[in-house]
């Protein structure tokens, strides 16, 4: 009952006046004034100790909440700035954003006037560039396919080599490698779509695990010459690389290699489905 008497006793005009002020531009300062004024008015009008206690409690609670919120926001800002100025984070961001550059799409549009996102497998990788451009210009298709393959491999390698020269630890280098592949496969420039990641993956793994990558490339070459199916050749080469890493470097932490392998297989799910159905086309 005491609470209801306090609420009923509040001047309606007073509350409306301050409500308008609240909706303007000084929310925090006005909110304190409103609560304090309501507490004083409630105590005077009702003459109830409960009023003063109740509204004063609200006033102190909101004031403390504002102070804590300000501290939290300031601390969050400090954390974000510390992250952005951390050299490891800078290499991570660079790896992702540079790895995300869709060279295949850009080369095909600029030199051949075609959009590989709308033709073939709709991938931005070298295989689809070769397949799509070949329909209109076979000679140019080989050049653009080779250029796409080279640039997709180099974009991850260059950031990784820069991080190595800068003296980054091995854990950071592996983070750069994974993020370069993730950038290519889930490019923010293409609304987080992208290529299959084989060239970029082989590029970064050639830096981190050169012997294992050479094994994978050799297996890929053999499969490409025999079965002539790009997806099957690529995935077989990736598996060979992963297995070789357990034999050549059994002591290393294999999690980054496994993560890259999972990303590559995930991006090849449509190809795997077609392979199972016998519908995957050979690259002639």
C-alpha cells in the first residue's frame, strides 16, 4: 500500500516534463536528476520513510550502474586497442584479409570479361577460371588459370614469410596459415563465400611443412594425370600431406594441419557428393 501511495502521489506534469528531457541528449545526467527529484517529492508528499528509502535506492543503484558501465566500456575499448596494436593480431588480420582477395574472380573479369561466380562450379579458384574462360578463349584460359593458381598460393605465403622474418613464434605462424586459408574460403569481399582453398592451403603448408607438401603435390600430380578429376586429385593430395606429417614430424602439434584439412574438405562437399554419385566432371 505504501508503494502505491508513493506512485500515485507523483506529480504527472513533473514526470512528463522530465520524460521529454530524457528523450533528448543528456540521458545519464537527467536520469539521476529525475530519480533524485522523484525521491524527494515522494518523501515530501507522502511523508513516508519508505518513499525516501525506495527511491534513494533506485538513485544509488542507477548511479553505481552508470559508473560500472563506464568502467566496463572503457576497459573494453582498451582491450580492443591492445588487440589491434598487438603484432600477432596485425598478422592475423593481414593473413585473413589478404588471403580473402579473390584473384581468380578479378583476373577473369578484367582479362576475359566473364564472372566465374556465375558459371561453372561458381568457385573463384584456378580450376573454375580455366573451365569458364576456356569456353570463350582457350589460349587465355591456361594463362589465367596458371596466374590464379600462383597468386592464390603466394598471397598466403607472403604474409607467412613476413611473419617469419618479423620473428613471430611458430604458434603465430600456424595461426597466420590457418587464417589465410579461411580468408580464401570465406572471403568477406564475397559475403563470406570463396574458393576451395587448395592453392592457398598448399602455399602456406609449403612454408610450414615443405617435405609433406611436396609429397602431397606429387600425389596430386599423379592423380591429375591418371583420373583427370581436379577435386579428387586435390583431396587425395591433401590426405597424403596430412598422413605424411604424422610420419615426418610425429612430435609436432597437428591441430593446425587438421583444421586446414577440415576446411578444404568442407569446401569440397558438393564435389564429394558428385563423386559419390559419379557425376563429377573430368577436367580435359
